[in-house]
C-alpha cells in the first residue's frame, strides 16, 4: 500500500495524540484516570496521587487546585464521611456548613459520588490545616471514586467560584476518565 503525504501526516498526528494521552494518564489503587487538557500537573505531595493547578478565570486572581488522594485500601473514610468533611470546609453566610448538592453517577463501571458546595472556604481544619484562613467566594467539588476492594480515590477541586465554574466540564471529564486497571 502506498501512503500519501496526507495519510502519513494523519497517521503521525494520531500516534502523537495517543501517546500524549497515555503520558497524561495516571493511576493509583487499581484505578487510572487522565488529566484534563489545559490543567498543569504540580509537584508530588504527601498522600496525593496527583495535584493539578488550574489557571484563574478572567476576573479571578488565584489558581484553583485539584488534588487526587489515595490513602490505601479501606483508608480515607467512607463516602458519607467525606461528604460531611467537605461540607464542613465550606461555610454559608450564617457560619454553618453551606448547602451542598450531592450527585451519584457511574463511569466505566466505577461508582462516583460528588459533592458541590459554594461559600467561604475554611480549608481542611484539624491538625493538618497548617493555619489555613477562611476565603469567601470559593467553591468545592469533591468526588469519591469507589474502586475495587475499598481502593477509593478522593478528588477535591477547590478555588474561586468563577474558576471552578469555568472548569466544571473538565472536572466532569476527569471523573469520566476513571476506570479500573483490571
């Protein structure tokens, strides 16, 4: 078979896009996922399988951050524990945990529970907080990706509400990319 210049170019572009997608794929606890285009992988951090930095949307001044956590099989708490923890990190105007929307979905045979809350972000709280301060106008998208044998992945996307809204589709793409390695 004779390849034309156009066919060779198409094959080369296809090979490059497949290899770049594979380079962006990451895994932990028997699950793999792909970082969304336009997000930047940050340096390794303790307890994190990945950290992504997301540039601010127009009008915002700080980056958003998406942490992907894996603590080990059966570690990190259950789905409701994490929903409650994340809800407690966002305060409403009355100083109490802000309202949160809870959603459940399945992607590639993996069950995912998502929490979405906006308000004043207070950070982690507890001994790991390291003196975090409350920041108004933030949004938190959290997801528990339930892997086989209790190998859950916890995804926490926080930042200015406008930046999170501008990247909602990419967050959904990240969640939809999760799949079992087996």
